[in-house]
């Protein structure tokens, strides 16, 4: 089918209109939403009373340490643990083979978990340097590590598969023999009329691009403290990761306990950036050890554990791309062929590419997409989530192509983008996802102004005459928010589990004194500010002081389903959950007030923290007055009114639709679309390959901002991580599969000297579909910076005919490119 | 493992080791030098080592790449810290904290190369604990101070069971993380010939204050318009710091202009064969060495001229 | 086991410790002062920064025995009861923290910076805090917080004198 006939087109349009949520009016007046209030979380952290997981270890808790494989690929032939077991302070030594009896495989959303089975410890084979093969439990971490050295492991090394392209060749060693291939997934999708768009194009821009893996590397590693009660046969696990509570049945299954005997309690996390999303391996290891020893056991990853064995390395992609363009700069279609090096396991399937497809055409009216993805398995730590979850790589790829097109067509970078900007919303991109709202011209205008763009172009020219190479990068790209579960399974025509729930829940309790407590489930603290955000939403609803709102986190055992942070969903989902619960509270309070004031409910209106009679505001009841009555004076109300004033809201994704059967339309799966423009100015020292920043402007549009200062903080932090990805950070595996960057001596995290001061601008184009018009924005900085910095470096080196297409742009890679271009003459 | 590259030892930490807690050892903090030497000799079988600031040794022990069975802590030994001038020699006690050297006006006057270099050694918190002697005895091929003492033709004084001896810097560094010190010897002081100007310490590191990929210590002394003395040492380009004698010879008698410097830098690099690692290939190290030789010499020459 | 005497936040302690016990573990586990955090355990990230005799050190690459006879200052000693130290208050005001994990080390380093240089320029602050990694903030609001605290502390000193 090359054209969509008008009937089908009309039907699609009608379906889309029907599935969209109602357009909501937004109040122009907001008291708390939009205020950069101090965070309610801060006091405890400032005093060193954060209560992180390692702070919660009580005396008498045993400590686990994991023995890790020195080989990238090897069969395990045997263990001698006698000396370790006899070592001082040791309570247990559990090998991978024993763990395979004690535990079932780890939760795995990959394409074929029974054939790429992932366990908490390697059983018969190790598949990457650093994979755990045994665990020791001892009185202290020191003693556990002493005992690790006494374990003898027999390894039969196997040839390692390291290069993702070679991994897909025939006859190479297999990471998982049962899979019979190192290609865990391959499929090509066509959206729109790709062949026509390419046939009609004036020019096809081609390139090959390489993005190497980096990772979140928060300063706090993943850790868990587990306790097993043989009486109930259940576990209580404290850990700094709690997400997807509805999927914790998979963790319970791994531990071979009923779901309602697993209670996971969240500790605040010292950063995550995705790497603590559903990071359950330490919890499973700790729990297994607790059951084996009959004691409470803490397993806290150390830094080397985390770098080599964290299950959350970022995307690792090779792209072959073709962009079809017209001479006037109009972009018609794009063909993307990508190989993603997933490492030895593939826990999230190719969901990272769902993140890409959500905004694959960027802010542009590109009409067609061919997307071919191959997931290669290699002998490396597996991928997980890293800020952007695979969409930031797409942004980078697309913007490099737009940049290349601009050069080949001799168009100004801003002009080519404006030529293709989407200006009508809601806008459905070829994959079927929708962009709810946006104003891309406004963001670009503001960024150019903030960047003092004309000044820097003049400076660039002036300094070039002095033999200095200044570059100005300019990218405009999307930052999607609030993912749908469909992006993890629409890859299959017959998915094993076409799940569609990604709820978030909040309970609000108004106590006898009128004080409000908000309970969050699974919405763990990662450094985002869920408490402050909820406090601001609650204060907005109830006209109270946000600092008077108590916010608590409940564990998985306490109930309501929730998903937690990820895909920048927290803001919208908490807003919806709070709105829902608040609405129920107000409904009950209204009814109670009507009864107390002996008036019709319709004659009451909410104002200033209570219900008052319309036209006679002196006659009113505050929330506190209503609450105490409801809590204590049951007989003052109609018989059917229950005591208390607390309500919960399970808030489901407000806008997601199913993919079509033929997968030509993936449905709506990431509708609340933010946007940003980054304009960095860099200088490249062509003698050393060093890149320094002379200026950096960043303008983001994430809809209505709840706490502008917080969002600005995320923009800077995300940009700092993007700088790392662009210039410094890489998990380097050599050709033998050895991990060369296994400590912070070699995995280079930017300091305050590598990150410039950013000039930050905000644009707020509200979403018509969310409470207050909010969208998510926590990932945006990192989703923009690598793309922007690459274009800046290329702009600097353009006069020398050099273009970097591989990240990170290390001095080595820059100097190599410069040498090559000099040889070409 | 590539020799002459910083951090090479640390990459072994991925090889089957998860630990980041040190292994057990016995420990003493003696109050006299003789006592310290005696303990080193007595516990030689347990692989006794000196503990100075620990900023290099303790991370290695956390990685369990170093497993001394006995640590002799010098923190309480009197007479090992301090800075003093003895005529044309600047004497720095081995246990002098790097931060103290950094702040010292005496050092800034007598050997500004040291001041400039020491400001590039890691960060302030590391320099607060780390010692001059510890850094020299650790002999990291990419470290700053070994290149400095080599450029200054310093003498390193060691005390052992057999008495005291003086080791010229040129003989002190024997290989990556290897020195001429015997296992029971303790470095007590560094004796630096005064060289009050015409200095430059420059280095290339990937992240601010991170270890140097390549570092250059340059010293020139001019008489009128002519260079009469030059000393150049590099770090990060071999298993030990190296003197660039060919470059030094080439500069003598020249005005130290751009052409002379370029020529000297080229000659120096021709003598080098560094190993590569994940941060820089051998070819890149040579490129960087040449660039920093040139930049360092330019700065040293301009400073020499300004001091006339 | 080796005997040590350490004063921490003004309070004297004596203890018997294994020589290999890292200072950070001694503070956290033996003294219950969990405000000092572990980030890398090889002396690169600065998360574990405390003050020893007024100077910043990395407690993950310092043995507890090396602190014998010394005065240690940790984040728990910064606030004066209910009243936050100007640095803490400014970190909150400027949102110089997100996850809070690097914050104690950053605060101790900042206190050393301001003790040595009460009126630093933004560039000086930025270079000085480069010793401490932060993964969340990108440093900008930390620099603003330190500058804000410096201004407040100078004003307080002037008022006092």
C-alpha cells in the first residue's frame, strides 16, 4: 500500500480524535505550581541524614561481596570454596550453580528469555568481564572480600565476541548457544511512503555514525538489605530502587516466593539517571543470601562492581542513515539502519528503540521512515536505562544528518530547521506517536538570542583568521515524556505479553488537624524532587503551605500499583494522581460541609482552603474543621458516610493507544512532547584534540513548569552528562573483551572545569491534555547536549574538511581525524 | 599492560577482583627514623612498605593490587618534613605535604618549577595528605614530581640499615613504579638545585587535574640573548620520566626563538617510543609530547627573558 | 588492633581499630556518622571528603589510624543545632543539590575553600570544587551557593566585628 486512501485516512483521523483525552482549560492563576520554592527534601540531605541504603545497615547485618569473572567469555568448570568457607567471619559461600537452584532467572523483558537466560550469578558460563560467579557472606565487607580471594574458580576461556557487527556474522562464537545467534532481534519497519519520498528527493545525504556506550554512574551504587522470615516465608528488602511494582511478581518469582510475601521498601537513591530503574539484581542476591544464612544481609555494590556489572550501560549503536532532501532544504524521508550492541543480556528488549521511534523524525515534518534495528549480543555488561533511554541517540543521529544536509545544501543551520518545523498540533509523526503541543520557532528564537549567535559567528570568523578553530553547534530536538508500556512489545506481531499498564498512584490523607500527608508508591526519590513536586501540587489543590505537606514513600507491600521514575513521567503522572485523589477528597469534604452547613452541595464553592457558601463566604468550613468532624463524629453525618478523609487515585497513562496489527502505526505511546534547542560554542585545539566551551545556551520547553529552578538544575545536570557522553565517558572494552575503563581513573566523569556555565532559557507551551499543562523534562539536557556538541566540533573543524561521526570525541579520535585529513591533502 | 602509562596497574582491578577494601596488614607508627628502618628490615619477609600520605598506596591497596603485610607509617617520625634553603640547594623533607610545598614562598623563589608542577598534582584534598617523598617513591611514569626532580638534576637522599646515601635523580627511577630504593630504605629528603626562573611545567590531561597523559618540565637559563643552560624532562612517554638531552643540546647557544624550539621539540620526540593506552595511542603521545615541549619551552624562554 | 584517639566534630573518641580500616568506614560504622558517603573508594570522586585538622582529605583513601590525634570535621558538625550553616542554607536556597549524595563532601570542601579565601571569584570557586564530582547538578548552582554563602559569611563577620 503506497498511499493512504481517503477513507482509511479519515478513519485513522477519526480514531485519533476519539482517543485523544479532552482538551483541558488551564488556570492562568497558580499559586504554587510555577514557584521555584526550596525543595522540601533538602534539610535531611544537607545534614547528612539522607537515609540512603548504606546508612540503614543495622549492627549484626551480614555483608555480601561478589566474585566477578576476569574473563569475557568462559565456561565455568568448577569451584573450590573450602578455604573461603573456612575463612574468618564467613557465613556462606554461594556459587552461581548453587544460586541457580536457590533462585530462578532474573526478570527479563527481552525477546526470548528462556534462550538468553539471565541469572543473578552466572551458572555454567560467564559472558562478560565482571559478571558475578559467586557470593560470600561475612561479618563485614572486609572479611567477605578476604574470602573472595580464597575462592578458586575453574574457567575454560572461550573466544570473545566484542565487535557488534562481527557478532552478527555467521560462524562467530555465540554468547547464548540456545539462541543459535547473536542477533537477539531484527526487524525493519516502514512508516509512510519511504520509496516514493526517496524517489522524489533531489539529494540523499548518507552517513555512518557510531555512539559508544556510557552510563549514568551516579555517585551512589545500587544496594539492598534483605531480611527473610522463615515463619512467613517472605522477604522484606530495603533497596534504593523500587519501580514497576506491578512487575515485582517477576522478582518474587526469581526468589521463589509468593508475590504477597515480598515487600520492597525504597530508600532514597543517591542519583540514578536510569541506572536504578528496576535494578533488582543486588536485591535478589541479598535476599538469596539472607535466606541461606538466616540473617539480615546487605549487598552494596562497590564502584568496580557497578561499572562492570551494573546491568545499566547506555546505548551502544552503529547507524547507517540516509536522509532524502529537496534542494530547498525540505526533508522528505529517512532510512535508518542501526545495530545496537546490547551486551550479554537484553533485559528491556529493544525498548530503547521505542524511545527513539517516539520522536524519530525530531521536530520536523519528515513524512516517512524506514527503521531497521538489529540487537547484537556481545560479551559485555548489558544495557539498561540511561537518561534518554535510547532517544538521545536518535536525536544525535538525526541532528548530525540535518547538519550534514545543511552543509551540502549550503543552508544556514537555523534556516534548514525552520524550513521543516512542525507548526500544527497535535501532530502525528509517521510512526503513529503524537506530539501534543509545541512552539519550535519560539524556542529557536530564544536560543539564538541567548546564545548571542551573531556575535559568536563574527568571533568565529575573526578567530579563524588567527588560526583558532571555534565552532558553533545548533540543534533542535525533542524530549518525549510519559512512556507507554507498548513501546516494549510493539516490536512483535504476536508479543508474549502485550501489557498496557503504567500507572502511578498517590494517596492523600487529611488528618484530624487538617494536615495533609501524601503517600507515594514506587515513586522513589532519585534526585528528582517528587516530594517537592507533590507538595506543590497538593498546596495548589488545597491552598496550604507546601512545607506543611508530609510526603512518605511506601513499599511495594503496602499497595497501590505504581511505576516510578523513567521516561520523564513523574511530573505528569504525579500531577494526575494528586489531582484525582484531591478531587475525591474535595467531593467527600463538600458533601460533609454541605451537611454541616445545612446547605445544598451546589451552593458551596472551594476557596482559601475550605468550602464556603456562594454569596455568603462567612459561612464556611475549613478543610481542618471538616476533617475533624469526619474523623471523630460519625453520627453527625448521613449513615452512608464513612469515617476519615483519605482517598487514593490510581492514575493510568492518560493517552496511549494500541499499535495497528500491521505495525504501520504504532499508536500513541509518548504523547507529551517537550522540545529544546542547544547552542554551544566550542574551541578545538587542533594540536591536542582538546575541546573547551566558550559559551553554552540551552532553551527548553517542557510545558508548564512546576518548579523552574529544579528544572533548570536538571537541564544543567543533564547537559553535564551529555558533555561526558560527547567528550569523555566511554566503557571501553578492548578487542579481547577486557574492560579497560573499570574505575574512575579511566571512566572519566566531567568536573566543574569541564562543564561550562549555561545560559538557560525557558519556554512554556502547555500541554492541552495534562493537569496544569505540565510535561516531563528531567532527561532533556542529556538528550540535547551530545548532538549539539558534535555539531559544534564539526563546525569548528569544517574548514579543515574534518567531520567527527563517533562519540565520545576524544582527543585521540579528533587527532586521528585531523591526521587523516592532512594525509588526504 | 602498557608500560609507561598511568593507571595501567589499576586496570587489573577488573580481573576477577571485586574488592575495594584493603587486605589485612600489620602496622606501626614509629617516632624515629632508625625505628622505621628497623621495622622495614625486620618485616621484610612480610613485604613491609612505607606509608607516607597514602594517596597512591592506599588506592592500590583498596584494589588489592598492593598487599604489603606490614606498613610503617612515617607520620610521627620527627625531622622528615620541612623546607629549607642551603645555599644553592633547596631541601624538601620527604614527608612534607604537597600542599605545604605548594604554598611555600621559599619554593616559589628557589624552584618555581616545583610550585607550578605541584599545583597540577591531582586536587587540593590529595595534596593535603600526599607527600613529596611518597610521590617520588611511588614513581608513577606519568607523575609530575619525578619529571621535576629529573629536570632539576635533584639528589634524593635515602636512609637504610647501612646508613645514608644520595641517589641522583637520573638513577632513581628504574621502571614503572620502580625506584632504586632498597626495600628497607626510606627516602628522607630531596635536594633540589636552585633554578629561580626560566621554568615551565605544562601537561595534557583529559579531565582537569586528572593524571597527565603527557607532561613536560622545562627549564632554561639565558645569558643575554643566548640560552646557556636548558633542562627538559617528560612524563607519560616511557616507563620512567625521561630527559630530553638532544633537545637541551639543540637549544644551547640559540636565542630560544620559535624555530629553535620547534627543532628541539622534534629532536626530543625522535628519541621517544611511548606505549599507547585507552586514553592516547603511542602516536598521539608523541604528538602531544611535541606540542607540550614546544609550549613549555616557549613559556620557559619567555619567563627567562622577563627575568633579565 | 591499634588504639586511636580522634576528635570528631569536637567530641573525643578512643577506639581499637584494625590498621586497614578506612577512615570513612570508621566514621560511618564505628561512630554512626553516616553523613559522609562512599562514592568510588579509590580517591577520585571526593564524595567522602571530610576535614582533618581543618584541611580536606579523602576519607576513603585514609586509614583510620592515620587520623590518630587529629580533629575531624564532618557534615554532621556543620549546623549549629537547628540553625543551618550558611553553606547548607545557601545550597538549599540555590538548589545546589538534587540527590544529595555528593553534598556532604561538597559542603566540607566548600568550607575549606571559604576558610582560605572568604571572597572567591566564580572562577576560583569552580576550579576549587573541581575536586568533588557531582553527577546531578552540573555544578552551576553549587557555585552559586558557595558564592552566596561567602557573601553571607563576610557580612556576618562584619556585623560581628
